[in-house]
C-alpha cells in the first residue's frame, strides 16, 4: 500500500485504557522516509503521538526503538530505524515511567488551568509538555499571590483523590456540556472531566485519580505576551527538582557556614564586602595612575594607559582630565590579556566614532559612543591594541 489515504485511521488503545503498557498489532505499512528512518503504521497502538503540545511516547516495537510518533488525519506513524515487514504482527511496549510522568504532568495541568479559569476567568492559550519542561501560557496576569492560591487549591484537589473521567459525548450531548477547549476540534470530541474542578476537550492519556499526580509545584512565573507563562512540575519530577535544590542549598550553606534561614543575608553581606574591597582597590589603583600621568609630558599627543582594577566612573573622570591636557587620543584600557579589557577613549580633535569603527573591525570590540568619547570592551591583547592605536 503506497498511499496513506487508503489506510484506515489508527485505533488509539490509550483512549480506552491509559494504563496499557504492551500490545500486539498488525503492521499495515512500513516505508523508508527521506532521513533513512522507517515509517511504521499499525492497525492499533498505545503509543501517544506528539499532539496538543505534548511530546510523544517512547518505547519499542519488537526490539526496535521507537524514535518518534506523529499523527496526521487520524493515522499514527511510528518512526523506527529498522524496517518491519508489512502484514506481520508486532509486539509494542511503551516506556511506562516516561508515559506515567507525562500523564501526571498533563492531569496536573488540567487541574491548574481549570482552577485558573474558574477563579480568574483566564484561558490556557499555550501548553508545552516535554521531557524537560511543562509550561502553560495564560491570557491574563497572575500575581505571585494568585499563583500560590491556585497552587494550594490544585494540591487540595490532588489530595482529595478525585476520579478523572475521559468520555466521548455524542453530538447532542456535547451541546449541553460547558468545556474548556484550546481550538476547534474536527471529528468526535474527547472530554476529560474532573468533577467540580474542570471539564476540558483533550486527546491525551490521563491518570485515573488525581491522587496519582502526587504533588504539583509551580517552578517559575514570567510575564508573557500580556499574560503569564508558568512552569510546573508534578509527581517524581517535582521530587527530583526538590532534591536538586536541596543539594544546591546544602552545598552553599556548607560553603558559607550559614544556615538556610540566614543564607540570603550571608550572600548579601559577601556581595557588599566585595563591592567595598573593589572600591578600596580602585582607589589604590587611582593613586598609581595619577603618578603615571604626572610623568607624561603635556606635549605627548596620544596617551593610552593599561590598568586593572579601576571603577568605570573613575576611568571616565580620568579620561576627561586627560583630554584637557593632550591633543590626540586619550584613554584607559582596564583589565588584562586573560580576561579582556573594558575601555573609555576620548579626544578633543579626532572623531572617536572612526576610532570605534576601527577597533570594532580590527579587534572585534563591542560598544559605542559619541564623536567625543567612546566606551566598550574587547578581548584583544595589549600588544595588538597598542599597535592598532599607534601608541
Ligand atoms: Zn489536555
């Protein structure tokens, strides 16, 4: 069979039983794709394809890894790296740990989005569920207080262990059901109901009861397209994230001999101390620079110094003083060959925009400024900068 349009739509075994891990099916078609993989179509499958923002199931057909699963016009295509004979029976096996985690995340998302909808009236306008991240985009702004309120309510729904019911209502029945839906759906609509919490059109497998989600934790909130983008984690993903954070906090508190409660204060103090040392060091450097400048005669046209440890404001003041005395280009490169230089250059008589252009071209310097003064950074070496500026 060469034309997919002659193939009947694939029976989705996960619709009837989201907990089915193994199945037997007939290979309807197996064709090599342009990238060397093989596209396998079965009469039925429990592999959930990439759909509705969720990445596909992983697993095996016989002993062959399933690399990707896509769906088009109701036909599910499994991508594998070895061919399977058409007409034969294959044994399919999905990566259950991966699938169950996806079910936990997706059911968690329904609870959260249902609560956001009933509490604030916002819709989930973008959902993404991959192996690394679960995000939802809402078309309204939620404060941190709002997010914590929904997070709290969502976990209460999880603890109440409510049944999650998928169904295929008839065309007549669907008219009387109020449900959330991200887009117009062709064909029969599958409705996922969490009684008292949410009713939503959805094609994905879900856990049977909310208790199986374990826990739902919001990991980040950011403003996004006039609303917010939230990331959440459920089940073991939340556990692993907590474990990782715990280890990071433990190692920092150990390093700073601090407790978790005083950690932020401790870091703040270290930061302040660092700034104060930086300032003292800059003042000491300034004394040296002044001594250097005293030794340079006023008839010297170009004066370029290489220093390390000066603060930006100090450099600007010095360069302003230098251009009052010297005719050519005056400036300071602050830093080292190893870590790169930041610079401020100025002149009373030369267009510094030309100099900025030259530094950009010859040293890859970044930055900009006016005809009188330029500021930027470069990773070029001192000897090359000196040569380029002819000083
Ligand atoms: Zn869904």
